[in-house]
C-alpha cells in the first residue's frame, strides 16, 4: 500500500472510531474504552483488547457452576453476534470468566462500545517472568522432617513450562497445557507453533525459568536440592516464550480458567510472572484485563485453591505487578537468604547483605502479603542438571510449597485458613524502600499455628 494511502487509512480509522463512539452514546460509550485502545488503533489497523462482559458475579451462581458457564457462553455469543464479521478476530474466550480477547478494528470497537452487554474494553498487556539457598531460612526442611511433604496435594505452575524428563520433576507431572500467544492471532510460542496446545509435550520448557520454579515446589532431590513439597503433584502450564516473556494477559486468564474446569482439585497455584504494568493497591477493577484475571482467580479459589505470585523486580517502593496485585492472590516479595558481599542484581545494588534483608529489587507495597527467601535459589535446571536463580520468582514458589505441606496436614483446610497460618509468624522484615513491615515465611511456625490455633474450624 502506498504510504500516503496507508496514513489516510489510519487517520480515517481513528476518526471513524471517535465518530462512532461519540454519536452513539458520548459519555457511556467513551467510559467503556481505555484511552490506550484508540491510541493503538491510530497506529495499527487492529488492537488486541480484553472485553469485559456484563454477567452476574460468581456469587450469584453459588453451587451451580454449569449455570454460570452457560450464562457466560450466552453472553459471549451475543456480543460476538453483534460484531461486524470482518471487524475482529477472536483470540480467546473462557468457561469461567466473563471476558473475551479480540483483535478489533475501529468498526469493531465502536460496536463493542455501543453494546449494553459490554462493561469495559482495555488494551491487553504483556509481561515477563519475575526472574533474575532459601529453604533453611524459611524452615521448610523442618516441616519435611515431620513428614509433611505435600503428599496428596495437587499444585500448578503457570510459567515457561518444565523440562518434562528432568529426573527431579518427571514423577510429579500429572497434567500439561500451553497458552502462549504472539502478536499474530493463532500463531504462538507453544511447542506446536500455535497459541494453544494440550496434552503430552505441551508444557515443554524452552527457557528454564519454569523448571527452576517447579523444582522449588516439588523437586524430588535426585539432582538439585529437594523442593519444599517433594511429594506434591504438579500441573505444568506454559505461557512464557523462549525469552521469558508473554504477549497477552489473557494467557494467564486462560491458564486459570482451564485449571478451574480441568483440574478443580488443584490446591496451590504459583505464578512467578508479572505484567509490565504496576499497581499501587488492589488491582481487581483497574482495567478490563485485570477484572478478567480477578474472575479467573475467583474461579479457582472457589474450588479451594490458594494462589501465590511474585511481586516483581522493578524495585518499586509503591507498586507491584499483576497478578500479585489481585486481592485473591498472595503477593510475595524476596529477602536475601544469607550474608554475602554487595550484590548488583536486577538493576540495583544491595550492600550490607544479611539473611532476612529485603532485596533492593523487590517491588513492595501494602498489597504484598509476605516476604520469603528468593536470592539465590538452586533448583532443577535445563539439561537435567541444576540452575541458580534469584528474584521474587523464587520466593513465591517457596511459599506455595509450604502451603502444599499445610494442606497435607489439614486436607479440609480452606485457602483462607492456610493463608492465615502463613501470615501468623513472628518472623517480620521491614523493607527500607518504604518502611513497611511484612511477615516473612517460617513454614514450621505456620505448620504449628495451623495445628494448634486454627484447629477448631477457624476461617
């Protein structure tokens, strides 16, 4: 296309968007659409958006999951039916989440904005792994010595996948899936070259981050140090590409949505991933895609799962990434696990390093639930050996491993009860970046707390 013609098309699309929204319902329609959407459409013919649908909340369907899924499907079908056929490409729809992910042009966006079945439309966002010897400080070994090793507890790791034949992990894997999108709809970074893959081989790791994270939870200790809950099983979900990044937040939504439907007995879900966007407080209603994430979290939470996520490594004293910023997720920051010389790592320099000192790179805010050792952690690695990583990515799965051990001790415990036990520890740390104090993971203390204090149906 001639450059002048292309520029005219872009300008025309932007004008059509503004005119269509403005003429239909100026205030209501505009309020539905995030500012970044129009800006993207002024630059490109289509934008990847998350569309939040107007469906009653999960609480309205308590005990009747099939009815909620039917309502979600009907709502999604109705919205899609109102769109001009050539104005969009459907990327993802969900079983348990009232949202759609679409590539839309200006005509499609105008139709969505005018649709009463649509609550909000925001540009989708990407992110990355929260990456670049923790167990003793967190007293995980003491819990293992008591016989609590995650036996009978199913966990899930949403990450870059795992090395499927790693001797430390192969005996723990009970499910695999991949949701890994790219800028081109339908094309992705799953092993099959598409954006979705199921079954054997779908969670093969091409990066290494997920292998390290999974080993922290359930590594059996054949090669690398033993994980915190070595007898736990794991569902491996790949949503990071070979560079440790993700294109679409809806891949996290799809991962949780799939777990809610296909592995409802999952008790612990770890997400050592985070958006590039940071949030100061609870982000559940911040954008359409954050609301979709919150619904997905609620869906697995209703099945009895506790979720952990890394707070991020941008050294922010006020804000953390999603999904850690969601109210239904335990956001985890990192402390150093021992004394060592000054370290320049992940964009900042720490001096006077001692055990329990919060790392300078940890994102911190009042939304963080607790801190845990996260620098540096040796675990399973690509090639069948070991790997050493540091970051909030390593702190979060250690909390998840401890949670799996607590669920073994009390299989009927609710996530709220286990979370309360994790937070009820005398170990406290203060982050010098903001002066806020946080509990620090002490798994043995949490085990004792759960056994003694919360034994009588505390919730």
